[in-house]
C-alpha cells in the first residue's frame, strides 16, 4: 500500500494535535487500498469550519462554508477539509438544502455514496470501515451506502459516477445498486451538462469502458439519446460481426485513453441507423453515414458544452474516419496539408480502431494502416513541405516580385500545391522561376 503523502499527513497531525479527530476519506483512501496513487486528498474532521480556518490561517480559504468545507494549503498542495456532517433533503437532486455539523465520524460516513468511498484512515494508517467497503474493494463490487434509491435521488450525478467507476476500476455494480441506477436514470436530466461531460469523459477513458458502454447504454441514453438507435442495429454486412452499438463500444476501447479520440469513436457511426439501406441481396449499406454522424455529433458536443478546439478535432475525425487514403507519399503530403501532423496521427488511430472492431476476416487492412504510418514517418523525416509556413518562399518575397493583394495568397497556394504534388522542389529560386511563367500564364487565362 502506498504511504500517505507527507503534506496530507501534516494536515492530519496538526488537527489531531489541536484535539480534533481527523481522517482521510473518500477516493484517496480507496486508491491507497487499491495501491493506486490518489489524485486528491480529502480530509474529514470534527473541527468546525471556523476552527479549521483559525488553526491553519493564513494558509486556509473558506471555499464551501455552507457545506463545512475549508481549503487548506500545505506547500504546493491543497486539501479540502470538511467537518463531519449530516445532510438534509436534496430538492435539486444534486446538493443538500442544508447540512448539520456533527461530532460523529460514523454519521459522516453514512451519508456518502458508495461503500468503497466510505472508508476513513487516520494519519497512522488505521482504517475505519463501517459498511464493508474493504470487502467490496476486494471483490470488485460497487455498492451504495444504505438504500441505493435514496443515495441516487439525493445526488443524481452518483448515477454517472457509478458508471464511471465501473469503467475506470472494472467494478461490477451490486444487484440492488444496478437496479436503482436503471430505475433512477431519468434523474440524470437534473444534472448540469458540464458535470455530465466530466463524468462521461472519465468513463470513456476507463480501462473497462467496453463492458460499461454495452451494459449501461440505456442509462447513458438519457443524456445521449442519439446513441439509442444504434443499440441492437444489425449491420447486415459481411464486414461486420457486431451491431452498430457494440461496434462503436469496441472501437472506443481500441484507441488510446485520450478524450478526443474516445469521444470520436463514440460518435463516429451514430449516423448508421438513419442512413441504412438494404439491397436485394440483403446486404446493409450506410452511404453518407459520416455526414449524419457529424450532424449528430455536433448536437451532442454543443449540448455538453465541449470547447471549440476539441469539437473541431472530434468532428474532423468523424468526417474523415471512412475516407479512403491512397498509399502514396503524394497522398500523405496532401493529407498532412489538410489535417496537420497531429490530425493525421489521430486519424490513423481512428481507422485502426474502426477496422479492429470489424469482422476478423478484414483485419488484414491493418497492413494498409501500417503502410500509411510508415509514409507519415517518411514525410516527417524528409521534412516534407505541407504548410505555407514551410514553403521556401513567403509573402515578403512575392511583394518584392511585384505581387499585390489577393495575388500574393493565390501565388503562395499555387506553389504549395505544386510542392505537395511533387512537381516542384521546395527551393526558393525554382519556385520563383516557375511562378514568373506558369502562375502568370494561368492567372491571365
């Protein structure tokens, strides 16, 4: 088991020396028991918020006094220190309307979401586990503390968190917790889209994302209704051995755990159910599905308030995922011009995943992707020119040659196209020489 981080230990020790019970709690204890490195260290204590502020001043800030939370700064680290409490009603299915501070650790642990998050640890490493959290950790089970229906009604985000933990930790939901998740799924409509997006991306980047997507599509469909037509949609095509949704889920697992790549795979084939046609042989076709997937994807990304750059990258990859690419250096340079180096690398990851989730008889296409990756590497090693910035001639050179206004941009693009196509070397004198003849004659035609 990993040791408690020294800054966190110092905060605990200071509270204890002042006469207050203090414990690590929540995800950090869970991660320590799983031998994982905690991302955050949350502390719960019998000290009231004003006592915590006084004890740690000036290295403390009142960040959530209404709910008993003070942020304590210890060196470069910060810790949320929250007073033992009981929560009142949750009118908005998200935050308690009021809290009552308590002197009881047991009361504080009883209000928490899952048993694996309701384990406390003092600075000496002693564990307090009142709800069988350690046993559930050992068995890989996610179970609500108390009545699952009550826990999920209190805070509907816990539904997404349950799915996220299933994906990230590989845990199965206890039967009564799973039942409550499905029965209460409509509560997700009460959760802010930003929080849904945050949990969705964590879920997508989990190591067990494929079974999570397959098992909980009905729940995710509350916040992503666009996915539901894909569930059970038989592709009726020899290239495919899975229905549309299972194909999508498996492609998500085949790309690295990067938010843009995994979101791309989630969206890339959502247009298939709406574009499916079946020919006289009974074979399914999906002409134009990438365009429809982009339209549906744009709706989803805007609804979940993705940033503009991520949206641009994701939709570009969705649009290009099914476009054939010639296995030539010229085609690779053109692709680099359109998408840039990172865009091409991402696209090849997308294409590889898309193929791996098809029928095994067609996995031979992986060799084509290997060839494209080799062509990409070759182009980069040869310092191939595929952007105006790399061109040996710039706008200033053209101004000196007497070009003005729109002529400058048109001339630069003419030269770049020629270099990308391999008809001209990326050399200043050669470019200017051709420019004075061919471009001038083309411009006057």
